[in-house]
C-alpha cells in the first residue's frame, strides 16, 4: 500500500465533496422537474396551499418526523377499533427529528427546511467518510467512482429529503471507518447513536463480531493488550445496547413492553411482524408461483457471489460481512414493497465489485476500465432518480404507494 501524504488526502477529500455536491445538484434538478406535477393535498400542507420545494422534501415519513419534532412521542399508544395498536410516532427513531427540532429553534426554520438541511449535511459527511474508507482498499480513482454511483442511486434522492437515510449513512460509514481503524471505543459511541437513528444495530453487531474474530486470529503477529480486549467487548456490547435501546425507551415511556413491535406491526399488511415469510407471498404476487420463489433463491446467490470471490477481495471481512448481514436482516424484518429500493442505499460496498474495482491487485482500477463500467450505470441511476421521484415520492391523492 502506498503512503498517502496530507496534501493528497486533503485533495481527495475536497474532490469527494465537490463530486457529491454535483450529484446533489442533479437531484435538485430532478426534484424541481417533478415538483410541478405534485398535486396539493393534505400531505403537502393543504388543498389551497402551493407546493414549495421545501414542502416537497417532507412528504410521507417526513410528516411523521415533523410531528415528532413539534410534539414528541405519545405517552399512550393509540388503539383502533379492533384492539390493535394504530400507526403512531414510536415507529420512527428520535435522533433525526430531535436534531431537526434543535436546528429549528436555533435558526427559526420550519421543519421541511431544517430536516432537509440536516439530511443534506449528513450526506456530505457520509460521502467523505465513505471515500476515505474505500480509498485505502481500492485506490482514489475507484473510491471516487463508487461514491458518485452511490450518491446517484435512484433512491439517493432521499439523501436530501427530510428522511433519515443521510444520518443513518453517516453513522454507518462512521462506524465502519472506526472499526477499520480499530477505534473500538469510538465505534461503541457511534453504535449508541445508531440505536437512536435506525434499526440496523443487529447487522452491525455481526460485522463487529467478524472484525473481532479477524483481530483475534492475528494475535500472534499483533498481540492484543488487555485494554484492547476490553474495548472490543465494549463495541460488541454497544451494538447489543443499540439494538434494544429504542424498544426499551418505548416500553419505559408507554408502559407497554411490546410498544415498539406492536407499533411496527401496524404498518404490516398482516398486522404482525413475520420474519421472512412475507417475501414468498409478495414474490408470488408479482412474478407468479414459479418465477417468484426462483427470484428469492437467485438474488441471495448473486449477492453472495458478488462479495465471496477474489473480485471482491478488497472489501475485506468487514464490508463483505456487512453486504451479507444487512440483506439477511432486511429479509428477516421487512415486508417487501416499494420501500425496498430506499433500503438498498446502505449496500454501497456492492458497487465495488459491480464496477470491477474489488480485485486485490487493483487490476480493474484504471480510469478507462472504471468509466466503461460506471458511466452506463450512472446514466441508468440518474434516469432512475427521475422515475423514483415521479413514481414513488410524488404523492397521488387520495392514496399512493410509499417510497
């Protein structure tokens, strides 16, 4: 591995931020192009209220975050006529809406402007850390290409909306960066913040366990002092705490031990959280009894093949394990629907083998080879942004599919 100078590191960081800014400018154009097609409704502030750019960035879950920022969480769970818990704010983690509230109080901005601003800033931080994380593994050129593709992914529009994707990505990449540098206690602190922002602590715990095992296996070459053992244990405990933190807070605040899971069940078509099984029904509904189940077999095999071969060696154990643990976690806890596109944003490591940049000897990392693979993807991604914004984000009254 070549030695990086402070100047080149600074230049690389500035380049990442500039490219990310360009990607967000493209997304802004997409949003402004779709905006005139948004029909005023209760979701946009009222039938007689013109839809502004800022209000357009706070649709769907943004309304829940706005409600939390303004009014907090209920002390009593709402129950419907059938005796089941209704949809309510406890399904949404508090770090993003409370950060938005703080910015609103300091600046006087309304929620759509404050929430979108926080998302935009967090996205810049996530892009920078992602570039630094990947640079030492696949080189500067490939790292820049991957960051641009990630920032242009169809659902990357959410990185500048009043949604939690940017904040979650900042914490995720920050956590992975801390693990990469073996900053166990920093990772522990970030894990706690993850537990207040997004339910991804379980797959992060798996990644942490893998990294701890890799470190332990190298103990003959690099002895592990007692304090590092303690720090590694703290990181594992931090992920466990993060996984239970928000459900525990919901329990403490409402008096119901199942407050969080009951609330999440209110969003499920079946009225309950069912691990894995909804995928089969949805796949059959979309593709039929033959092609649906086949797809559920092929997709996991493709993901495994993408990260298991020598073409992904540069990802190393941590990013490989994340690329497997996170989709497995989604399959276990998610009812598959249109939101699945948005949930793919954290799978940025898969872009590395996708553009041929994961070989240990960096054989595919010349500009010519990278651009031949990346430019067509980039064009498709930008077109996909328009489709995602116009088809999923734009709300068509009275009801519509969520993004």
